[in-house]
């Protein structure tokens, strides 16, 4: 009788421990950037918030430095639940989620403040909601800074200088069209291939923000940085709908709020990193070039005409432009 009671008690403890173990969740989150990069650190911070608010039951493991693949590849893996979470620039989402195209239009944002007001309000929520039919849940927007051109040989001082130059772009139809409108020859490729392509002359230049230009070491092989600041396209943090649906409604609330709460941290880190990266590039003796942005902006009309055609997209564009 005592043996039976002991066995029952042991079984009860085992079941309880099993139930507790089953509730423990680790969400793997992908990022192409190195450790210490603001987006990587922001998702780590989000993980701290989630762990704290669930008493350690839910954890987020950040797989940075393209460990799980390049952005285009990780999007598909996230949709199918192979990866739980993903931080990706809006551009690779353009063909999947058309609403993201509007945010990536060249010169659409007048300033960083304009971009923040847009994505922090109803427009941002509308764009994030558009991810769900595609197997993803949009959680938050992160900063990506102002993107500008950099070149290996010929400096870009005016629009005409881009004519015929082979420029690396993100794997997005919008960005290809943008480069064509600038007069360049767009060369789509993953971020991880850019350094060697610049070094060997496969491309004549690329475009990105200060931290990416510096952290990816592109400033070592492309010494001319031209401040066109043609895009303030944000980053987007998403979670696989497959992983999302496994969470309880209460846990979903925790994860979503932690993502929102990580945005301020990311922006703080981003501002600091931008400053450090710019100082490092300038200290390396690179040539920093200011240009007439209106000349570059005026060349973008064909891009708007091509990608903003249906009433829904036009309405979204007008909403963004109306934000004060």
C-alpha cells in the first residue's frame, strides 16, 4: 500500500514537472547583423522583458550574423515556422506584403520624426496587420536610419554620376526600379556578398545607413559616401503565425507588448550607434559628399507611378504624406 502511494506521488510529481516543462518556450529570432548591432540588442532586450514578465517561462534566443540565412531566405523559413521570429528590413517584404512598399518609396519620409509618427500610429498598425494573411504577425517597427550611396572608384556628386554604375541593391523589385530611375544598373544580392563584390569590382557601389556601412566593413573598400539619404525605410520585427498560434492569448499579449516596449530602446541604441559609426568612418579618412537632394528626388516619379497604382496603395501613400 505504501509502495503504491509512493509510486502515485512520484507519478504526480513527474506529470507536474512535465506540464511545467511543456510550458517553457524558446523563440529563435533571426538577424543578419553582428552582435552589438542595435536591432540585435533590441531583440535581446525584448527577450529580457518577456522572460521577466513570464517568470522565465518564455525566452528569446537571438541568432544573429546571418546564422540562419540571409533575409530573403529567413522570411520563408519564418512563414513556415522553421524560424520563430525575424527582424528584416521592409524591402524584402515588398513582394509579399504590398503595404510595405509605400514605406520604402524613395524620399517618402521628410525626416526621422515623420517616419516615427507614421509607424507609431494607425498607419503603422495597418501595415503590421497586413502581415497576418501571409503567415506572419507584425510586432513592431525598428529604425533603419537614412540610406545613402557609397562607391569604390568614382565619387557620386550629382545624379548624372550614377549613370551606368553597378549598384548593389536589396532583393526587391521596388529597389531595382529605384536604381534604374537613378540611372544606375541595379545588382540585387544578399548583404553577406557585398564586401567581396565591392572589393573585386563585381559592383561599383552600394547604399546603406551609417551603422551598416561601418559594421559590415564596406567603408574599407568603398571610400566615397554620398549623403543622398534617399530612404528611411524601417525595419520590421515579425513572428511566425505558426509560433504565435501556439501561444496562449495571455502570452501573445506579453510578447506583443514587449516588442512595442523594445522600440524605444532600439531607437536609443540606434542614435548612439549612428554617431559612433559616422565618427569611425570620418576618422578613416573617407570622403563624405553632400548633394542636392531635390535633383535625386525629382528622378523618382516613375517609381511612384509604377508602384502606387491601385486605390488602396494611393490612399496609404496619401495618409503617410498627410502625417504632420
